[in-house]
C-alpha cells in the first residue's frame, strides 16, 4: 500500500525486498524543495505553543506501527514552529528538550 501525507510530498509505502521480506520506504522532498515544503506554524501565545508541543509529544510517544505518519507529521510540525517564530518564546527550548524522551 501507498500512503501520502496530506498536503505534503512525503509518502510511505511497504515494498518487497530482494529476499522476499517487507521493507518500509519513506520518500521525502529533495533538498531543493524541502525548505518550501514545510509551512510555518505560527503560534500567538505560550499557551498555543504548549498545546502544539503537547500534541507533538502525544504523537511521538505513540509507537504503534500505524502511527508512523503522525510521528513524521509531528517532526515536520516542529520544523514549522521554528520557521513560524516559536523560538522567540523563552519556553520553546525547554519544551523542545521535553520531547527528547519521546
């Protein structure tokens, strides 16, 4: 099966390898368009930032096999938060460190 993440050029599919086993194949945008593929995520308060980070933490903590796309989406959300200016909040780096164990 082929699964594309909504609104991105990232896709995930299972493929048969040379030995007859299954392999996961993740396709992401190339370096030329990678930066433009990630939309900025703008937050207007530390409370909004905390909500975003809580959602990311929840998704990253879930290691069920069928949640990998949501985990990937969460990593892209972190990139979007950075592009959207979340680093201007003093609480951003401590929140980011909290994600380390997820």
